[in-house]
C-alpha cells in the first residue's frame, strides 16, 4: 500500500498519470455519443490497474486529488477540441462518494470548468449508488448542487451493488449507467428479464440508459432487443489514450444521448418508483386498466397480475383470483385468438407497443356469460429462453363497437333511401376548390373521389350544360364571398334532365366560408311548376 501511495504522489510530479477515454455508441445508429474519462497510472515497470490503486486512494482519503486531475484533464481536452473546431460529445467523469459529499469540492470543479470555458452540459458527473449510504437528503443535496452549476448527473454502476430503487425515485439523476456485470451471462434467465424491466422503466422515467461493460455480440443483440440505445464496452472500443480518442472523435459521426420513449395514458412517471417490487413498479407504470401476463409462445397466456382498474373495466363482478386463473386465449374464438397471438409476436419482434381489438366471452357466477370487445395496447417487458412477459393496458370498447355497428346499419339504410330518392350530393371546400362526390355521383356519373379546380371538371364531363356554366361559376364566387344559401332548377347531363340544385354554406368561428354542401334532386314537371310559382317566375 505504501508503495502505491508513493507512486501516486510521485505520479503528479513525474507526469505518470494519463487520462484515457472509452467511447460510448448508439447501438442502433453506430454514432459516437460520448466517452468516459478513466485514470491510468504508469508504474516503474508497467501500468498499474485502476482496480489496484483507486481502492487504496479511497481508503486513505486521497481520491479527491485524482478526481480533480481527471476532471481538469477532460476540461482541457474539450477546450482543445473546441479550439480545433471538432464536434464535441460529452465526457463522463467519476466522482467518488467522499468527494461528492465534501464541502466545497463541487464548487472547485465548477471553478476548473470556468477556467477552460467548457459548457457544463458536456461534463457528466458519475456518482455511484453508494452515495445513498450518506442518506437520501445528502444525495439530493449533491445532485441538486451539480445541477445548479449545469452539470449532467449520471447514476453509475447501477445493479452492481446497493441498487436501491428508492434512489431513483427520490434523487433527480439524468442518466442511468447499467453495469452489465449484473447479468453474469444470464441473458436468457432472470438477469435478462430484470435488466429488460430496468431499461424499460428508465425510459418511462425519460432517463437514457448507457450499458457499460458490454463485451459480446450476444450482449449487444440483447440490449438492442430490449431497446437500450447506448453502449460502452470492449466490443466497440477499449479505453483509448487521449491522442487516439482525439483522432477517433475527429473521424466519427456524432450523435446525441436522449430518451425517446413516449407512453400513452401514463401517470407521472416518478410515481411508480414508490413500490418495492420490480414487477409492481412495471405494473403500476400505467394509469389505466392494466394486466401483466406470461406467454409461452404457443397457446397459453398466464395472467400474473391485474390492477383494480382492470377488474372494474371488465365488470362482470369478477375477482382478481377469477382473472388470474383465466387463460386469456380461452376466452376468444379461433379468429380472435389468432389476432391476439399475432399481436404478441409482433410486439416481440418490434420491442414496441402494439395494439389489437378482440372479442371475448367472459363468465362469472353472478352475471353469466358476457361478450365484450377489448382494445389492448401490449408491450413486452421481459423474456427468457421460451417465455415472454407482457404488460397490457386495456379498454372495454364494447359500447363503442355496438354504437358503430348501429351507425353502419343506419348509414346503409340512408344509402338505400338516397337510392330511392334520386338524390346526388357532394362537398365543396372553398379554399382549395376541391369537390368530393357521393357514391352515386361516382357510380352513375363516373366521377373520381376528388375533383380539383371545381366546378370546371363538371363542365368538362358534361354534367352541367355549358349554357349554365357562367351561372354555376358565379354561384361558387358567391359562396366564397359568404352567401349562405343558393338554389335553382338546372338541367343536368347530356339529356338535360331537370334537377333541383341546392347549396348550403358552412362557416368557421370568424364567419368565413369553409365548406359548401351541394345536392341535386330529380324533379318532375309538377315540381318545376311549383318552384317557378314559388319564386314568382310564372
């Protein structure tokens, strides 16, 4: 130990310390998004491992000098890159628990930053979860002070030690660094499932996750599959001397470290960290009716948890126990079950939220059988070798579906009435001069679904006779000028069949015409005579 301490002290005098930089990459784009500054100490014969000298410095309360040195070295490097017009990415610098809690130390770091005129958002201060041993209040104080000076704060080595979920709930960290050592090559077992849940929850908290210690392609593929964007590890790059990292930075495509997870129907994302159980945390992330279930990839969906809102939404006076005992697929007919399973498979492939609507038949002792339609927004939150865990937010849309069916039936009746009444109708948009005809117009007159520069196409198609063209054009000018209503008997088509043509204009809240609704109704000779008398034309 004494040898290390002597080497440590002499290292500053003899320039034996070096700052290495380990790059951080976006898993999906391959862009360079940052780097971690790491201390290296050259011994008499070879480089001394940080795993040897750092614990000794911490035990002897001497780590602060090294932390300050690495921080200043990173500031010097960023300043040099700025002067050389090289694109900058943030650098993460470790701060020991003792230094973080020492009075005046953070102020000292800020003085160094100002000395080199470095943007504080380019400096990410890494604090290990062990700071929680100092108490929640102290951890909050430290992070708030770092934020006061504009620094980004990372929770380092999450999963390697203390790993209190309460620290995420109570302390306002910006980025979560996940220690891949937590896996212990257990990607297909519990370790992989838990890491998947941690990544998903961190995204719900809008915290980017950087997986550090990634060494194998299997680990990279796994982190991609659960949506972890950012990676630091030997598979991409070992820590590089400053000169080599400078060259890499100058030649790389630069990206940003952000969190892009967006949730629907979510509550304040901080709130779901207040529970102790990891399953409960994931489960309670949604404000609405929700369920967590296990899928075996075949025909079994085993319900693990339901919340009270789910029970209420389903109705039927069913208990949580009743629902947990139910294989969801058994409540559906063959077609609905196939739709549900295809949605699960799609969610597995995409790693994103997928939606489906399925009809189900549920039974309860008091209510008998009830057929209902459920809309499910499903997302995979964990997987092992042959099983998958999903979270689904649901909504009972039976009433909506039945009203929609009633509306469709009414629309069909309306279509039949229109057929019998010999009425054509269309919609005219004033600003764009676009006309959208009804189904009869398209069927009988051969019109497309959209006509532009209307009414000119009506003359070209021979629907309106040319001797009425000026009158009909004038109608559209009147509509644009705000006339509310127009009507006349006009002969239409090549056969000059008489129709009663009418326009009614719709206005916006400022009284400007936005649309006009036109109709043409077949009339008899008696109707024409009545119209002429009404308008004092005979």
